[in-house]
C-alpha cells in the first residue's frame, strides 16, 4: 500500500504549483467561454473532458464561427497531437508492473506541465504519482474555468473586456521566452504570423473556414520546420 500512497502524496505536493497556474489561465478561458455563449456547466464540462488550453481556446474560436463537427474534430486532433508523443514517451518511464489501464488513465491527464514534471523524475515512474498530479491539477483547471464563467455573469462588461486581454498576455508569455534563445524559433513565429495574415486577407484564402485555416497552417509550418531544420539527435547513451 505504501508504494501507492507515498507516490500519490508526492504527486499532490508537486501538482499544487501546476494547479495554481492552471487556475489563472482557465479563469481567462471561463470568461471567453461565457462570451462565446457557453453556460458555466458547459465550460466546466469542456475543461474536464478536454483538459488542454490550446485546444479549448481553439474550440471557442470555432464555436464562434459555427464550424462543423468535422472541422472541430480535425482541429483538436492537430492541436493535441503532441500529447500522443508525450504519452508514448512517458510510458517508457513506467514500472513494468503498470498495466494498460494505468497507462490509459495517465495518458488522459497528460498536459505540457504534468509531462514536464513527470519526465524529470529520476528513475522509474509510479502511475500513482501522476494520479496525485492529476488530483490537484485537473480540479484547479476546472475551478478556474467555473470562476471565470461565473464572473462573466457578475462583473461589469468593462472589467470582463479588460480581463479578456489576459489571453493575449498568456500567449506572449508562452512564445517570447523560448524565442529569445532561438533565432530559428523566432523566424517560425514571425512566419506563422505572416501566413495567418495572408490567409485572413487574400481573396481566395480568406474564404477558408477558421478550423481548416488552423489545420492547414499548423501542418504546413510545422512540416516545413521539421523538414528544413530537423532537431539534431543527441549523442547515443552508453
């Protein structure tokens, strides 16, 4: 029993900072969801079932343009495809006793932050450590969503509009630090902005729906970067 309780408690302890960060970001999502016409229940349900900030914000944009279910499904697949790779990588750290049910449950809760914390743990990984991370991180994400959605009904329109700017601040905070240390990444970000502008302004391209624009640009830019500037493999471990 101790080999389950101790890792679970350690996961909860390490997950508290993640939960606090999630609350701030999901609060903004809750506000945006309310502006998009979702009820607090619908917003919280999306956060519980999806658990991905980029995918959820992208879904709100598609909902606002009355996108089709196919567009939404393909967009979510493209945006969240990285979690498939993270889950595969994380499964290599599990103890051999961890069966498929554990692996599937842990995969559901894989996010950028949870993956980063889990993969940095030394030695083999106990699934109950990830359960501890998920026990505080997911409720933090859901609680922030609920508070944001409810605040959208209570706070004045001017304050809601000001808080909505936090979304753009969040994206800037995500892309600027890594871009400062990589000219290649800076170039890719600038290219992404230029191509997005072209798709929004050119006569034929601007007729493409928002969902397929995201899919096309993501696959095109990521594919070009991977083909022209592949990441060099690290030296083989002994």
